C-alpha cells in the first residue's frame, strides 16, 4: 500500500493521538478524525484533517480505521452501538486499535470485526510524545500476518520500529509487559535520587549523574527530569498507568507469573491517587516517595 493512497480514520485525538495524526498528515495520507471533545481537533483540522461527526461515519469513509483511547471501556464506547465503528466498517477494511486494552477484549473484538468481513490488528505503541516527535516510536502488532503487511507502511510512518508479535491480543499483551517496567523504573530512579539527596548531594546533581549512568533507559532519560520540574501536561497520568499495572497483575495471576515489583509499584500509584495526584504524570511517584522520606518534592535540598 503506497503512502498517500489510503484514506484513514483516527478516533482519539489526545496527546499521543494528535501527534500520530500529524505524522500521518505529514506523510501524505488523507485522515478523517473524531474525538469525544471536538475542540481538541481544531488544530489538526487546520493542518488538513477532515472531521467526522461520529465513529460510524469515520469508519464508513475510511479504508483503515485507527483508535487510540484510554482503556478497554473507551474502546468499547467508540466501537459499539448505532454510531460506533463496527456499525460503519466496510468489508475488506481494517480496524487497528492502538490503545492499551485487555487482550481478551481485543480477541473478542477481532472476532466481531471478522464477522463483518473486515480485519483487525491490535497495534499499541511504546514511547512518549518525545519519542514520537523524534520518529523513534516502537509499534507492536497482533493479528493476521498478511493484514499486517498491508498496514505496515502506514505504521512505519508513525514509528520506524514495527514488530509483528503474533495473533490478535499478542500485541496488547506485549504492551502490558512493556508498560509495567515504566513505573517500576520510575520508582527505582526516585529511590536513587532521594537516597543521594538525603545524603547531602543536590537533587540536580543526582539526576544529572543518574541520567549519565548505565541505568539511563530511554524512559528514564526523558521522564527523570520531571523530578526537578513537573511537565505542563501529563504525558501518561497516574490513572492510566495504574490501569496498565492492574492489567499486568491480572495477566500474572492468569499465567502464574509472579510480578512482585509490579505489585509494590502499583501500591505507590494507589498512594498517589490517595494524595489527589491521579491527574499528574506517573513520574509523580517521586513525590509520594519524597513525602515518605521527609523531603519536599517540589524543591531540592
């Protein structure tokens, strides 16, 4: 499939979804968009995105339909019902869910899509707004291999690293397996910063050293500085991260895989919610641990 040929639909124009649509527009694709809050679409419309009045209308107009929404319930909200995507899917079209959702729901949804004569891929991403803007996003894909090859050029316009990991639901599982490490790493990084800070090393110095050390994964590099200055807008808030951690723990119980660090980190996310920090980026785990350590989170000692 050549770039610029397919007409695409995209549901979910949040922080990440909007950036994905920008990349698709820049790659020459015709994109129809829909979002529950229409105001978030205005900047994209100015850049050439077409507006659809419902997910159904968007699906009726599109060859490939994408969703990137917050959770399994949100996926169902835009796919089911009279005005949902399923009601508008064309035969031989492809539905690609880029959300982090339940693998079981993904498999069930794929069966519904197949019954309509269409195909489905689950294609969540690993990365942040920064990695997306830099063209370094990773896309993991579950579904039929031939359908994957059909959609792969479009996915490569979103991120250069595109992996087919198995049948429907496999990518959703891979995404959960990836995301559990994000919060665990952030908590471990916070422990290191606070241990150094309480020993008398300035927080800025501790952060600089850790970000230059062997523990500096890409996630730690772009999110670690949040312990010094909070981002203007949460890239991935506490509620969204706890949703993923809960999915991981459910899978762990189902598959008999113990997830001790995931469980502990999940409790810190619960503490963050208890402190009223649920809308903050999950880097606020530092603030939770700082309070337990007797350190003021917003100002380095």
